[in-house]
């Protein structure tokens, strides 16, 4: 798996990352969603450098201009519900992409720290021979991402696969490297220290879905 760490060079991305972590800013859910969206836009721009392009000619009012356009057939797929603002950021840049949505959550079957991943609702277009962008803000254990990945591949084989996350833990990256094909690309805005004993990212930012849309039962 090819891993791309986007925040290694200083840019406005680090400004947005700082705000989504800051407890003095997090109380503003609209600002949190907008910052996640802006992070998605930065990530989309960086990822776009690895796509395929074709030569095209554009008619302007004064003549013809030769340029390039994205050749790939893109499918954006996010994991509900936390992935929605990040998805929108990508869609702002890849506005011709098809879109898919999958629900995945941790099911604590004994009301303890043990859990498995439930993948349920799916609304996904045809992904056969297309470029799949799988989007989720947090990569903690990596189990949700792998479960969704395997479920999507039941519907077809993409030509290329890019996974985009905002904050990742080393344990989650190691899990993806073990369970996903070598040809996958992983795009990480920032790498954090570790998982705690409840499998949440430290220092992380808390629950991205709750911060974006309110606490759930």
C-alpha cells in the first residue's frame, strides 16, 4: 500500500487541523463541519496529482486553448455519518464524480470493549473498472475501513482505489497494510500517536460524527 502523508509540509491544512481539534472551537458544529469540508478540498487537490489526464481543446471567446482534463471515472464513497462533511469537500473539487454511501459502526455485543463491525445500509453506484475514493475522517483500528472495502468489492473491481482519512493512528495503518492489496493508495492528513484502551485515537479530536451532527444515543 502506498501511503501519502499530506501535512508533513506546512500549509493551511495544518490550520484547519488545529481548529477541528481545539476544544474552544469544537462547540461550533457548523465551523467543525466546514473545516472538515475544507480539509477534504485540500486532500482532493493533493490526490488529484495522482489521477490520469487526457489532452483536450477548449473553445474560448478568442480561440482554442489546449489543456488537460481528468480522465478517470471517479466514485466517491463515504462512511456514514462522520464522512459526510469530508465527502462534500471532495465533491466540491470532483464535481463530476458518482457518489456512494455506506453505514458502518462498532457493535459491542457484550457491552464491553470487544466489538465487531456491522456494515449495513449501502447506496453505491457501479464501481467496476472505475477509480474508487473511499472517505472517512478517522482511521482508528482500521477494521471499519477494511469491512467496508470488502463489502464494496462484492459489487465489482475498481481500476484504482484511494482511501482518504483526516486523522490516523499507527495501529490502523498497520491493519490496512496487512489486510488491503498493495495497489491501494492511503491518503492521511495527519498521523497521531496511538490508540487508547478503548480504541480511540490519541490525541485525536473526539467523536467526529458527534462533533459534526450532535450526540447520538
